[in-house]
């Protein structure tokens, strides 16, 4: 029996304007048009661009979507729409259940309140009762490993302490949908390992959207992968290794070859024999294609 769909994105599009003055002008013009019952045009006006264009995907309970792409690909815009921070120009987003999000360092925290007070605030935002939060608060504090500082204002926390508290609240509350942006890159290795164990624990009953530039992290937990480029979907599917290969291919296609004396690396592929994940101490092969800058022939080594 298939599990229920918790996240469904249909025809999602969002455009922005590079100029603040023109953005305000266009906003007033569109507002006036909407009040008069006139539809807004999809044509791009001067300095406008599509941050997202016709994005479609769905995520079921127990699945993890790895969202990847270079800077400026549209990942952050998509996350902000999913989290309700901005509205799309076109399309529809359906989110079912409680949504926990860790999309920006310190986001959702009141800096003048203590860590303990912020736990209650964030739990209430997620829709939990005071009793449900009280039942979880000690687990959250223990997981974050900041008990000594839990009654100190969050504005005095280090970036690592904020990540610890933010993830502990988002994950320990076991929401139906969990959105995690690049923030885990701030944590130390021990805590990151602890975070992944917690994700493994809640994943059977949760839909996770995980954004990272670290492909080992993405391949570690993702069952689906979505590669974005300039607001468009370049690849979406269950073949995580193929999506990651496409991601790395962007580097070889858009950047200069890495020079090694008179040779250059023109292509690098990771070959995984069993499945699409690599475990610790497991052997694997990689294929490097060299281009000789002088003789102009391409020997391939495996």
C-alpha cells in the first residue's frame, strides 16, 4: 500500500526583478490589474527573470528528496514558497500535516528570549500543545547538548549552538514534513552524525526535503533527487547517483578544465557497482578522462 502524499507541487513559478525601483512599479501595476480583474501577463518585463519556472514534484511519507543545484538555481526560492514565506506567481503547493523547517541559521528564534522559551515558541508554531512540548523539552535540550546555556538569550549563542537547538526542535518534535537547508554544514562532525541518525529514526513517518552542496550527505539519506538549474528542473527521479552525476557534470561543462602540466581533466565519473550509495570501507571505482593540451588526443584511464 502506497503511503500518503505529504508534499505536492504543481506548476510552480516565481519571477523577480533585479531593480528595486522597477520591482515596486511592477508590483503596483500588477496589484491595480488584479483589483480590476485583469490577469497578469507571463511575459517578462525589463530586468525581470524567472527564479522558478513550472516546478512539479510530489513527496510521500517515508521519502527523502535531495534538492541540489548550484548557487542561484532557485533552491532557496522554492524552500521559501514551501515554508509559506513568499507566494508563487503561478502554481499550487499542497502540504499535509505539521511542517518543521530549518532553512536559515537562527530563523524562527526570538534573539532576546532564552533557548528554553524559544523551544516553546517554535513548538507552538508547529501546532503542538503546551503539554506536548513539555513532554519533549528535556529530550530537545539533551539532543542539542546545550543544557548549560538553555536559559541564556539566543542572541548570545554561537552559530553552532543555534544549529543544535534549531535542529533539535525541528526533528525531535517529529513533524510530518521536515525541510532542512544547508545549515547542517555549520555543525561539527559528531553532531552532524547525530542529526543523520535522528533523520533515519523519523524518516519512516516523515517526508524530508534536504538541501545541501555536499553530495555525500545527499546520497546518504535521499530516496529521490531533484536537480535545479536557473529555475528549471534538470533532473527529477529516484536514481540518486544519476542526479548527482548530472550535478557534477555542470562543473565540467561550465568551468575550465583543471590543468595538470600539459593535461587537463575533462571528465570525472564515480562508478558504484552495487546500488547508488557508498558505505564506509566499501571499494569503488572512478573514471578520469584526460585531455592532452599539446597532442590533442584523449586517453581514458580506469
